[in-house]
């Protein structure tokens, strides 16, 4: 089962599609990236993919990075 995730356009809430209010869940099935519910007016969007940053404690620095370190 592919669970789709939606975030409120104002960024206050993030829910799986099946946890959206009933009126929003019906609308979500028809959209891929964002939608505004015609019943309650809530605006939802698919979350943006963010690539994680490197961890300074687990990643090894190369020579150029070590020379620049204080």
C-alpha cells in the first residue's frame, strides 16, 4: 500500500491521506501535488523532498576541509 502524505499549505499540520478530514480525503485522491478542498477550503500540498545534510560526527572530512577548519 502506497501511503501518500500531505502537509497543510500554512505548514501547521501534516497527515497521511487516510487521516485527512473526509471531505479533504475525497479531493486528495484526484490530485498529485496540491489541492484546495471545495467543501472546507483547506489547502494541502505534497511535502517537498529535502536532501539530508551531512553529519559532522559521522562523515570524514577531506584534506581541503581539514585545512579550513579552525
